[in-house]
């Protein structure tokens, strides 16, 4: 579904990403984790065709990232929900299906389907509420439904739960997993949370400090569907410990060669 070949990127004299290779299979949920400033968000923007890499090639479903973006192959869930304050929950959730009507060849969710998804995430009593009337976690639920409702085959998520408290954040992980299992999207998920990366993912790509590069890709061999009790399992704790060690080693910037 997604393939990066020797991708690198510079901002002026600063090398943000060194040459990196990455493959994401159809239907996979891949998390990207690494120290602050290692280029995780830049990598996500390159995959989504929002930033052109300084070198290398990005192939998305057999086409360039620019073509994939132009044909609406991506759904984006940013750190903040970015809901329109003058629209209701129902209207915000259905927004992308409305603005893309007649553009997309693939079917988008009907109004009834959007309402059903909002009910699935616990917002059935808030369909006509406005964003100001919702908590942060409820707003992010609307953002998740909005992304899935479009039916885009690839979802790019840039730390969407970072602003939430840990209790709500944990709830959102399992909510995301339920929606992902129902809609079979390919997901690239950027996070700073090791437990979150382990619990969500098929694989976790560990990035090193600048210049950003992938130092390890860990396969998570936890059974699906995932559930909170797994967080106490030996397998889960071993994966967390392994990624923590990799991150500690990756936090040291690479030596600059003269």
C-alpha cells in the first residue's frame, strides 16, 4: 500500500530525515515512534503528499504520493480535532463526505451510516451539539468518525490523542481499534506513547534522533482483537521494554561526519 525508497529530506542546511526505506502493507496499522524532533511528522507529511522529499521515492497504491493525495486516498487525523465551531457534531462528522461528493469514485458513508458511527463511539445523544459543548475526548471522537466516514483507504494520524488525559487516551485507543477493524483502512499512526504504539500496532517503526532514520521495526505479536487486559500480559510488557530500550539508544543524535 505504501512504500518509501531511500527517502530523505532537508530543511536548508538541516538534514531532517536520512535515507530511509519503509513498507506498509494493505490493512496494516503501523505506529511510528521516536524522540521529539526526529522527523515523525515530516515523514507523515511526505507519505501524504504534503511535503516533497529532497530525495527518494514514495509510492502509494501504485502511484505517487501527489497522485494519491489528489485522488483523496488519504484521511488525516491531526493532533487537534479541527472541528468547525458553527457546525453540529453530525455536520462535522459528515463534512468530508459532503465536500467530496461527486469527486470520489469510491462510495462515501451515507448520512445514516455517519450517524451509526457516531452512535458507535458514544455520541448518539450529541448529534446536534456544537463543538464548544463537547469535551476534548468527545471532539476527537468526532474527528475519528469524520476520517473513517470518507472511506479513504489510508489514514494518517499525527499524535491524535496527545492532548487527552491518560484515562480518556486509553479509551480512545480501543475506540480507534474498533473503527479500524470495521473499516479495514491502512493506518500510519505517529505517537510518543510506547504502550499506545504496542497496543495499537501490527508493527512499530522506531526512529532515531536527527537526522531522523528508522533504526528498528518491531513486530507486535499480540492477538487481535486487542483488549485492555492485554496491558498486564507478559508479551505486552516485553514489547514495551524492548521499544523503550530501542528509544533510549535512538535518543542520541548520530555523530556528524566531517
